[in-house]
C-alpha cells in the first residue's frame, strides 16, 4: 500500500503528508491514521448546525 493512496482515499491533496521532508513511511501512516477525513468532519459540523446545537 502506498501512502499516497491513503491521502487520496481520505480526500486530501496528494502530498499533504507525503511531501513533508524527513518523515518515514511509518510516521506518514501514523499521521494519516490519526487524521480526520475532511468530508466526514464537514458533514458532522453541518448536521450539528442543522440541529441548532
């Protein structure tokens, strides 16, 4: 599995994590694994705003 594929799958721009100098493949995967999928976060915020919370 390439790390670039994980970026694409999460909807991030290619290179968002993989173009950061000095990170190992493992560190890149850890960062992506701890990250938030932007589309999912936007949907959650929209749902909360629609509820008036």
